[in-house]
């Protein structure tokens, strides 16, 4: 990718730098350029173009802090199990967690389930149609409420996620600032660009605009090496390259060890799992391979080594075959049929390890090649 200075040399009339960032963007011109690009280049994603607010809500919750490719893998499978809000509300929490397994951030699934139960009981299974009403529901914050309200109901309200923030900061030549003033600036700029409510056959002005903004950040205005020369609003941008961002906290690294114990009973195969307590601070009520103390596996060769990331921590995991007693309370341990592992609420790490060890089947998703590395955040 060319440097910022080289990119600017291609334009006969380079745009002013950050000192002039308060000059207003022309919203009409901006929207015309953005939507012309979006109509030709938008990715085909299974939650786009749907008319069911439940499906929009589900996709927006899944997309929080999660790669698009991972969401595609789970979205349609989740809908096969819970095609309606009523089906979700009537399911048990363990069923919901089992179908969420692999997406991480399991509190989202619990809140989704509780909200479906509340809406079924109190509102006849109907989602509110405004961002203000949606924000009163469990697990729906400022971003999600705006996304649902605009995409599902056409409300003229700006959606600001990490992609949109990055686009707006670069357009205006502003450095990233994790302050209230910085957030207010981005929200103000996003709101100034949002079109008025207009809904018709195949048209949702606000919802389409918000999806186009997120698409621009996810596919062209990338955090590193942005594809500036392909950008539809390049001529309106003051940065034309990467913008100034605060230094990120370093990723933490931690070792971890787990037990793999398998037994055969005739034609039946079972694996030993530990059930996390309902009051555990992380992933309560979910199954995992029994953890082992690191000093108990010193000098032993693992069956499998893998890396697993959770938020800002990389876990360097080793899986060991059974060797001596398991250091866990007997009541927490359960022999589970390998044939029904897919129906259990497994932690993401456990699912990954069992699949790589060929204990659990892998259901390969059919993913569009262009979305395998894209993210929403």
C-alpha cells in the first residue's frame, strides 16, 4: 500500500489536514458516493435483505466482537434450531448455549434468551420498533438498539461501531480518542450523515446507509493498510491512510493444560467432561475438558498443542491423555456420549480441542471466500 504522502501526491488538490477537520462533509454528496459503491460491492450475507426483525436482532448480537465468518457459520444453524422468537423463548438455556458454542461471549446468548422470553411473555413476541424502546431490553445497548431500529424498522438513527468510527475519524482527519468528547464527536458526525427515514420496495434509506458505512470500514477502510484508492469517498477524506490511534494494551499469554479421557462401552464412546459451576465468573453452566495443574504435567508429551484467544489473552493450551487421578470434585465430572457432544453447551476451547482430536465431528460451513477474514469490530 502506498504511504499517505504518496497517496496525496496523486491528487492535484490535496485536502486540508487535521487543522481543518471541523469543515462539514457534504452529506448528500457523501451518501451518493457511498451508496453507489455499496450497491455494487456489498457482500452477500445471510442476514441482509431479510424482513424479520428477529433475524436482524440475532445477527447484530452475534456480530458483536465476532468475525463475520464465524457468525455465518453459526447464524443459519441457530435459526434452524430456533426459527422464531417463540422457539427461542421455549428452549432451555443449555440448548441455546449448545447452539451458541464457538461464538464466545456467552453472556450474549443468555441475554438473547432472557429477552426472547420477556418479549414473548410481555409483548406477544414483538420487538419494539424504536432505538429508545429497544434499549430498555436486557442485553441491548446503544449500538445494537440503533442497528436493529434502522435496519429492521427504518428509523433515522446513526449506528456507530468500530468500523464506522474509524471511517469518520479518517474522513475528518481526527486522531482516535477514547474519551467522552471523542465519542460525542464521532456520534455527531455519524448523525449528520444519516438520511431521513424512507422505506419502500427494496429501499430502507437509514438501514442501507448504516450497513454501507460498516461495510466500508470492514472491507476497505481497514485498521492496517487501508485500500484507499478503491474507496468511494477518497476525494472527501483528510487522512488517506492510517490515522493516529492510542497504543493498544499488550496481549497477555498464559499456559493451560487439560485432560482427555475417553472410554469405550461396547459400541458407545464417552468422553470425560467437567461442568462449570452455575456461579462461575466465566462461562457458567458450560462443559469443558477437566483442567490440570501445570506442575502435574511437567515432562509429559501432550496429545495436542493449540492456541486459543479470549479477549486480550492468548492461552497456549496442551491436552494430555489420562494419567493418574483427575484433580476435580467427582460431582463436577460427567461421562458424555461423543455422539451427543454437538448438543451440549461446550466452551469454545473444548469444542476446538475435541474437533482437532477427531473426538467430535466438524461441520464445515460453506463460506463465501470474500468474508473469511472480515470483522465487524
